[in-house]
């Protein structure tokens, strides 16, 4: 799916720095049907920013959207193949369309669309498979990268694989049907497979020179549009980067060094003499960097080193599953001037972030912020006329929907916006790798901090201490669990900080080999014991087990309550279980919890339980849907003061519940698509100053949007 981000300038608060703040997310299927496979890959806009055009390759069409207070779908237009890129000049959209029959018979067309009438007014044969398109600032030329991409399944993707790619220059003179196309050969330039250049991306400067990346060839060429000649060319070179994670092992451990070819994807001019690349890598490279070159000499004047990985780690969006394969994978790049300031936007395809840099000095960029996106941000579209940024995130699979997300350039103070669940990031760390926060607990006697536990997305299991008074909330410390002196890994789904020190963990089983466990942990992180369920109860378990835990009281009066996510084999339909364990006696007892009714094709379950006071539990109940499909993300109050849970095997009393909070407004407060997995809930402080906070499980950025979210839910 694709995600489009818009940013608009708000009235200035003199002392506050300008920041981009998300305001809306539009799933692409709103332009058609939720049943369709859709995507928004590359986006362009009219000069006034009133209309956005995006490519939808799976559906073989382009789509339209209107940014305003939100992002409104505005229809689609079929194309004769798969659109790969689009740009706009005046009232015309130029769409590069791939019509290839095979890798050895590449073909494509340039389709010219009248945006006012939404009709095709001209079509030009391109003689190959197109990728990127850019239009000169004066509207005289268009440049199209004709990639003729390789077959990655042939000889492990080794090049050369003919026919070779090239550059097409379009003279935008006269009526669209009369435009002339000129071919510029790019063979013989690169050191890598010089006979088979594969142009990937194009960008035109103010002197009508187009920079072309030859990604697989690890090369960059600069072509004069008027002459159609290669003016300069140079290797993109290699980068040695220290302090990165190179192992896909569930540990965020940025301690290694890599040396890799940059193999850049997107390219953009910072000024007429300086260009930048997003160094995605391809089949041989990928340095995890973005780089700035002197366009005249090819000299590197800036390399980001490990900064992009560290940015993702700080915001809890580092994709450890990609550590052994290009890490955050910088792919998209766009540069634009908003008011007096010039910005570079770098899209991190695997971290689902856009890093924003101040490039007023093009040789000394300054990092400003990182913006969360949908899955796989591809097209980055700054719109200076409206002070907005549009990000197209292309992934559309497994319930993850392509979308358009909007950010506005604003001067709202960060602390104020985050206090009201607006603005990103909402949680960061001091260099501690985090994510997959699946359980949360207040700390007795501490009105500032909470603790969280990481689930099986990471190993070993860690207890993270989060400062809730910091803005953004800040992960300050980590405690690694050990068992018999060795780091231990559990599927930790809930945590409870004990009044006397130490913790209880709820560990989810799989209903087969791994049992559901209540784990007692000392303050040092050492596992004291693992408490299983009674055998007769454990035998009824399914794959949806323990999801939350809370503790009430101390010493001989301590009680531990756990939430089971969904119905087990012996449960009545629509009922989950609340389990009570008494450490002093070792006794288990159980009660039934009535779940809200699920919509067809969905399920509803419990994600967390936390004690409000000795007589009251707060239970977090949610469906398994995100975005437009989300319906149930709610906190209920359950009175246990007069409840007598039943022993194992006896009929369970059914608790009653009262709605305390609907979390949907908080989950969508800053224009995000509603996250599907709020999984942590905690009460901080004491009456009458008790505050309710929560966290979202980002699934370790594994086929998920991946945003780590800290929710400030107000007084309770």
C-alpha cells in the first residue's frame, strides 16, 4: 500500500521551530474498493497543490486525490499497462507506463492526460520499459529513465542482460501529440556492466541538466537536456559504515562495520551544483546511507554514515529482520524549498520512516525529524505551494493497505502537540533499541515512570523503563532477563511491577509445545520461577493465550490477575478468561469476560489488564483490524471487589464491564491510520492525579507499519 503525507504551514509561534506534523492518511482503496489490490507508488501534484496524481501499478491506472483539511479520494483513470512514474506540467500529467511482454522484449509508452477533463490526449512509444520521469522547472523538457530492468531469476540477476537501458528526452513543444522524443545512450560509462546500463531515477536542475542513477551499475550520469549529450559521469563508489547491525537475530545490536557499493536509487539536486542520492543498494550493494556529491567532480561531500539506522533505532522503528540485508534501505529522496528553508526528505523503505534534513547549506545537512509512514514509503512529494508533504507508501498485502499520508509544516510547540497525542515521535530512546512493546505497568511509588516488556519479536526479553513525563516519552533503561545466569527469551505479553520490587510477566503459549506461563522475575532481572496453569486448564488452551498481567497487594495478600486473549476450547463463544493466581497459596481461580461482538471476518480479544485500585481492573479489548476497518479499541472497567472466581473445572462467573475509554480517537489523533494493536496500558501516579497511558505493539516492523506509539489518555 502507499501512504501519502501532507504538511501545511500553520500560523507561526515565533519561538517554535518549524516541524512537519501528520494530519491525515488516506488508504488508496477509498478510490475504488477494499477488495482490490491497490498501491500508490509515485505521486505528483499540480503547481497549486490542489490535486495529487499517483500511480497504481497493480490496478493498471492512475489515481487522484485532493489534499485539504484531509485527503479526499477523487477518482481513477485506466492506463494501458503498469504506470511506473508520473509528473505534472500545467494541466497535463505525464505518465510513464510499462507495457513489456517480457524482460527481453521491454516496451512502454508515455501517456499524456488532460487533468481538467481526465482524458488521454496523447500517447508516445518509448521503445523500452520506463521507470522514473521528471519535468524541467521551465516546462520545456521531460526526462524519462528507460530501465529495461533485469530478470532477477536469471543467473542470480547478474548483468549484463540486454537490451540495454537508455534515457529519453521529450521536447514539450506544441500540442502533446506533436512532442518529439530523443534517445540518449548511456552505454560505455559505468565500470560495472558498461554494456547494460539500467537507469533508475532522474532529476533535473535549474540549468536543465538531468542527473541519472544507473543503480545496478553503481554509477551516476549528468546529461544536458538541450544537447542530449552526457556532460559528466562518475561512479557512486562505496561507503564504509561503522556502528550498524548486520545480524537478523532479534537483537538490535549496532556494533558491526560494513563496506558496500552505494547503488543509489533516487537522486535529487540540492542546488545546481550539488546532488544527493538515496543509497538503497540492489543485488551487490546497499550502504544504508544517503550521499551528497559535487556534481562537477563526482566528489563525495557528505555521507550520512550510520545516522539513518540510528534514527530508526531511536524511534523504535529499526527493522532488525533486515539487518543482514541493507538495514533501513534508503530508497526515496526529494528536495524542496518551503518559504526561506530548503529541505531534503529521505525515505527509509524498510523502517517506514522519512528522515527530514535542513539543507540550506547543501554540504552540511542538519537532521530535523523523522516522520512515520505506511509500509514501504516509495514516492516523496513536497508541495511548497501549500506547505505540505505527500508520502506514497506502496505495500498492499496481508491487511496492510497502501495509503496516502499528509504532513503539514507547522510551528506548534512539540511539547504541547504531543501532550494531546498529536505529533511524532511520541516515544524515543537514548540509543536503546526498542519496539514490540506488548505490555505496560505502572511502578508502585513512582509517579513518573512505567515499565514495558518486549515480546518474541526480540530476544532476549527485556524490561524497559519509560519516562512518561518526558516529551516525547523516553526509554531510559533496559533490563535483560536471565535464567540460570543466561539471557532468556520469552513471548512476553504482559508485565506487572510488584510493590516489593521485581516483576510478574505474562508469557503467551502457542497451545501446543509452548505453555502459557506466569513468570516471577527478581528486580535484578533473574527469573525466580515459572508458574504454569493447572493441567486441566492448560489442556484447553489455543494459540491465543496470556496477553496481560497485573498485581494487587503485597506479601500474603498479593493477587496476580491475567487476561487470556480469546476463547479457549472449553469457553463459551464470545467469552475470554480472567485468571487469578495467589502466590501465597499457589491457587488458581477463573472468571469469564464477555467480549464485544466481532464484525464478520474479524475477531475481538483482550490485550491488557491493569489494576486501577484493589477492587477494580481496567481491561483493554480490541479487534484485529487497522485503519478504516478498526472498530473496537476500548478500555473497560471490571469490579472484582465482590467477585468470587471459580476453581479450575468449575463454572466460571461472568464479570460485568463498563466502558472507560474508546481509544480510536487517540489512535487516530494525529492523522495516522488507526493502529491495530494497542497492547499496553498502565496507571501512573496516585489518586486524584492518576494518569492512564498506553503503548502500541509495532510487531518489530515486520510486515507492519511499525510506528512505536505512546498514548497519553488523560486522568482516570
